[in-house]
C-alpha cells in the first residue's frame, strides 16, 4: 500500500506471522520524492488480526516518522549509514 503525503511516499508492507498464524505483522517505510531507497523504516506491530489492519498500521507508523522529517529531507543530504 502506498500513500503520498507532501513530499514523502509512505509504504506499508505486511505479512503473516510464522509464530502466530492468525496474526499479521507490518512495517512502514518513508521514501523521499523520486527516490528508490527508503529514508526511514519502522516496525508497526506484530499483532494485527487482518491484513488490512496491518497495512493501515504500517501507513500510520510511517506517517508518524514522516512528521519528524524536514520537508526537503532526502538521502543525498544525509550522512552515509552502514547497517
């Protein structure tokens, strides 16, 4: 699921939890306009009862992170990160 808000694209990814087959887990991603690599990622939870709820949770988690970013934030003006 993708949502464009301001200069950021918010993306949710959800999947069934292998340890709890009746539950879904989700994460949210924040992308700067035109970029293919995300700026931020956030775990949204692992106890959603439906895929739709997990996707909505992922978007809300990404939205909460996007609110903390400067409007012109992009990977080019950030220091390199090595995971």
